């Protein structure tokens, strides 16, 4: 999460309008949500099992899509 917070501060991003797109709940999605960002999870069938643990506390700025091309439907 610290890396996300540092990047947000470095580029002066607004967390309410910043989203992370990734395929790993543990490495991409959870840290982004914990930093106050939104997160888009696009599952990958070869993701390591331990990477698939998602923090269920954050439901409000979370999307799960099946493919990258679906991002255009939301952004």
C-alpha cells in the first residue's frame, strides 16, 4: 500500500478518481483499495493461488471484469 500512497502523492492524483487495474488481488487490488483508490480486477487463469486472496472490506470502488476491453464500458 505504501507504494501506491507514494505514487499518488508524487503525481498529485486524487484518490477518489484514481483506479488500479490488475490481475492479483493480493499485490494489485487490496493495496490500491487500502490506499483509497478504486480497483478493477481482471482474473488471469494462471495467477498463483496465494495471490487470489481479496480483502472483502472494500466493496464500494471495486469492479471485476472478465477482459481488459470491458474497461471502455466503465471509463
